[in-house]
């Protein structure tokens, strides 16, 4: 496949605008995430507090995401996104003012984290649903999802490194300020996107919102491929991804570094994730995605254990890209398969459940792994997480033949495979 084919979703003017607007905005967001973690740990040296901040910033995804799956299919998705981005901009600018005037405190970071989490729990599933709206050729959805994951990963490369440099040379407040300004790009892009008919009400829901929720969860639970994919990505979110939350412990305490060290380690993870996203953008064989979903957690777990045992900065810097690559392979492949195999009238709710399985589970993982790190140590906590991911990979791989048999008629009905 050529480079042009790997960028096939860029044929859509709306997607080009959306992608361009998200580019600067995501860089700013990850700068703020890195800066908050640095401020909390540098002021308190508390691993448990790092876990608490992570919990409070992401736990709304577990509570609000299921409801968001209904809302984003009944209201104007672009307006939802614009509103969420504008409020996030105000929050970042407020943190910038507090930091630059020297009055920022831990409780202000906690409050901002809770509000950001509430907004993200609606914005993330709305964003994925909106991508479905603006891509004219629905065959490009897999490519668009992979490119969006690459953007997410690329931001993780650039943002933490920039944040580390700015914190060292200027101040944390300047990171927050840059983030606040960056939201202007995505808001402008959303206003410029032209959609003939933005989805206001896609389908007829029952009046009982709880019945709608039950229908979505029942659909996800009783179909083995969907249930298995959601459980596996939830496992990685609970026991694997919290490594990012305790990364400052490795950067400062174990590797004897500083904010620049943290930036490079986090950026290295983003570099690997970027490579994984680029690789997926070339994939046209959906059947192969099932094998990627099966093997990626084992690679992730092995790399996580290796990283936890390293005491060399340069060796750690070589390992973190593997962690990032394997996770994005799991994350994006799962996302693509779920979007393609889901029923049209349930896709919004399924993507919200998917977001809940990723972002909603991570905060509990942050608390659990941070707690293990406090009781034992950070190394043993990551070893436990890595081993759990490997076991989950083995279980899914053993179920893969049955899963593929169930998916085959769906692929045939959608014209993806021949009889």
C-alpha cells in the first residue's frame, strides 16, 4: 500500500479540518497532563496522590460515558464538541493564571481534573461518533480511526518533551497557557466543517433512558466477540496503562532524573504509539486485526516488566516505545473492529461502553497500581500488571478461533469478505 493510500481519509475536507484542529489541541492537552503530574509529585512526592489525581480526572468516564452514548445520538454533535472544547479552554487558562501568579495549589489541580474528566467523558465518544459523520466514504473509517490514534500518539511524543523543557526553562504556568491557546484551533476547525445534515436524532429511542442503557449493555455482553474485546482492553486499562501515572517515580526516584527525563520517557512511549498507529493505517485486512488484538497485550506486558526492571535511562528509553506501540495496536484495533461489527443503531452506545472500558477503568487502575507501588514498590507493581496482561492475551488467543467464526458472517454481510 502506498503512502497516499494510507492517508485515504484525508480525501475528506471535513476530516482534514478536524485532524488539523485536533493536532495543536492534543499537544496542549498532553502538556497540561504532564505538567499536573509534575507539579503534584514535585510538591508532595506522594505516589498515592498521583493515583488519586488520575482517579478523579478519569472516573467520570465510568459514570457519564454510558449516558453520553445516548446523548450524542440525540443532540447536535458538533455543538457538543464545541461547548466541551470551550469549557476546557477556560479551565486551562484558569490554571495558567493560578500558576503564573504563584497561587496554584493541589486542590485547584484536583478540581480542574474533575471538571476535565466530566467533559472528556462526553467529548471522547462524541468525537468518535462525529468522525463517522464527517467521513463521506465509510470504507475509510478504519483508516480515519488509525490516523486519529497516530495523532494521539504523536502528541504524546511532542507534548511531554516540550512540557519538560518549558517547565525547566520557564514555568509550569506557561504550559497551561499554551494549552489554553491551543483550543482555539479545534474550535475554529469545528466551526469551519461543513456537514449537509448533522445528526440531531439518529434513531427512535424508547422514552425510558434506563431501558436504552440496558439495551446497549445487553448487546455488548451477549455477543462474545464484543464482550471479549471489551474485557481485554479493560484489563490493559486497569493493570497496564497506570504505568503512565507512576512514570514520575521512575523518572525521578529510580532513574535519578528530572522533568526532562520524564518528558523523554513519556515521549518515547508516544513515539512507539505513533509507529503503531502508522502501521495500522496501512492495514486493510480486518481479519488480521483479530490477531493483533490477541498478541498486543502479551507484547505490552513483556515490555512493561522489562521497563520496570531497568535501572538505565537509555535502556528504559528503548523499551517505552514498545509499550506505547503495543498499547495503541490494541486500542485502535479494538476500536476499529467494534465500529465495523456493531449494529448501526447501537454504535453510539457501544462506543461509549468502549470509552468506559478504557478511560473509565484507568482511574481505578491508577489507584490500584499506585497503592501497590506504595505498599511494595513501583517495580513490583508494574511486574504484576505486566504478568496480568500476558495472561489476558493467552486467554483471548485461545478464544480467537471461535470469535473469528462468529465475525465471519458479519464481515460477509458488510462486503468485507467473500462467502
